[in-house]
C-alpha cells in the first residue's frame, strides 16, 4: 500500500522512518459536503495505509448507522461516508452540536481508527485539497505536538480526542503571549499562542469580534497566572445554549486542546465579562494535563480554586467577592473531607478547592509571594497542556519540587481518607468570619490575606 500512500500525501506530512513492521500508518483525507445547510453534513473519509486494511479493522465510538458505506477503491484505499449532521442532530450529549451554520463532534465520534494496531493510532489527518464545498474543517490535532514519535496518538488519547468542527462561517484567529512568555528566560515575546474561535451559528447578541474579545481577555488572565498562555494552540467552539446567563463549558484535549463554550444567544458582554466563571474554569483545564477522571478532585479542585483567584488577580471581580465565595462554599469541601476524604466520592469540586486553599495557605505561612503559581508553570514546562495525561501523584510531586517543600503530598496524606478536619482555625488565621450580611474581614488577618493576592503570581507582560 506504500505506493497508494505516496501520492496521497505530500512527503512533508509523512513521518518517514517511524513505521515498524506491526504498525500500519494511515493518512486520512477528510472531504465535507452538505445538501442544504450544515445539519445535512456528510463527511467523506478516504484512508490510505501502509498495510492492507479492511473496513472491519476500523472502529468509531458512536457512529453506528450514521457511519457507513465502506468501500475499497481500486488503488487499495478505503472510503466511507460519516453522516455527521444527522449524528450530531440526534445526539443528546453536550459534546455534539448541529446548527444550520456548523457541526461540532468529538473526533472519535466519526473518524475511524484502526483496531488491529499496537494501541497507537496513526495521524495525520489531511483536508481534501480539492474541497470546494465552502465548508471548513477545524481541529487541533497536530502530528508534531503529539507526544509519540511519528505523529501517532494513543488509543487512550483517542477516547478523549478533541472536538472537531465543520462550519461555513469563517473562524476568528487571535494571538496571545504563549507558554513561558513572561517567565522563561529568552522566551519574552518570542512565543505566541494561537487561539481559533469558531462561532457555530448566527444571531448571537455579541458579534464574532466581541465573542472573541471576551475569550481572549480571559485567556490573557489565565496566561498571566501561568506566565504565558499554557498551550501553543487552542480551538474554541462557541455553540448556542438554551439557558440564558448560564454558560456551559468543557475541554477535550486528546491530540491538542479544544474548548467548548455554550452560551445563550441573548447573553450580553456585561454578563459574560462580569459574571461568567465557566470560561475561566475551562481555560484553567487547558493549562494542565488530565489526571484520571475517576479521581476528579485534583483537576476540578484546581479549576474551582484558580478560577476566582485568577479573576480576582485580574480585576474581573473584586477580591472581596473571592473571599466571600470561599467562606460560603469551602464548608461543603470541609464536610466532604470529614465524611469521604479527598479520594472518596464526596464533593470533588469543593474538597479539591479546599485542598488548594490549604496548600496556598502553607505557602503563605512560608512567606512565598507567588503562592502555588510555580506548580502550574512547572506542570506546563514538564508535562505540557491538556493534550497530555498524567497521574495525581506525578502532579503533586512536580508541585512539591517547585515549592521546595512536600506541601501537596503532606496534605494529601492527611486528607485522602476521612479525617476530623476543622475549618475554623484557617478562617481565624485569615481573619475571616461569616456574618449575617456577608463576610466580616478582621484587620489581624489582612497581611496573610494580601499574600493570597500578591502580584508575584501575576507577572506583567513585558513589552
Ligand atoms: Zn471542570
């Protein structure tokens, strides 16, 4: 099949020398077409492999009957048609969207992967160079960013593979200071991250420029906390949501980070800039590798803790509101530590957030002005962004090294199982009390509280 592949792919896209005997390499040509609008989208996929492959060698996660018409071409390549418009229209999951102007689905929903391999899935995916349909195919799967040689993605990565988008609306592309831009020597201003924003329908109260400005402004705040936006590339899909003033978001990172934001067509810039927390929460997920989903306390605790901290540091919300929320919500986490522990099934968002609050408190007691920020910058440097996967143990180890003290592993050892945690001494040390009309801030804890918002966590962009 090598000859079939040779004319299918330009040489530069084909990683020579990385094939070994048992591992076929396949390249995909993706050709979208539609009848009336994107809801009738059909994606024709043609696959050329270095070994003789049969349709039965390939599988998708959800395709079913919308993924059919497999044929073998005369030159040995395989082809099939994915009725992705129909599949996305019928799906009830938030991972799928179909509007007249765009379709979004996780890549593993429609792109067949070879099953008879050693567990890695070969890339790259190539757009049909002859595609004259006017439909753009957007994804963030890039062979050179993948952790495995030869542009392969593991089957486990595939299961949380990024979102793919088909749209006839032009996406917006913006640049923001990228990984390490403010903190790594020699990187200042040199490394830019590219954010692509695809709005998948017409009729939003904000035009595409305003939606992109909203996303870019919060990506900029998250980037300052990380010392530069933590991913080189991010694809954001903005899709319509029925509920007003109640956005929904999700990150899928396999192969390259992608972020879904569902917002109501009525949501105003004022609401999104001043009240929405979901975008910042999801952008935090972009900045760290995925730790196992069956133990969500670390990832969700990290996002729940950092989201208000970053918005407070950036001036998007008053710092007082951050403390208010903590005093109100951390007791939920404390109760979960008492009854279940971190590793139990209690409230992973707030038990995890409380873990991070306690960790920052430990850094404050040491007088560290940059809090936990060195941890997240070290995750990015040593492990990468949301396209990577790791263990909680590994994340805690890297953090402890970055802080110079086993703060995380000590806290985890104390609170992994149910404990008799009491939150009152912490509030006392911080000079916080829950009053009838909101939080009461005592002057005694002011210096400690200030340390939590020290600007060392939030380096100024150097121009
Ligand atoms: Zn989350």
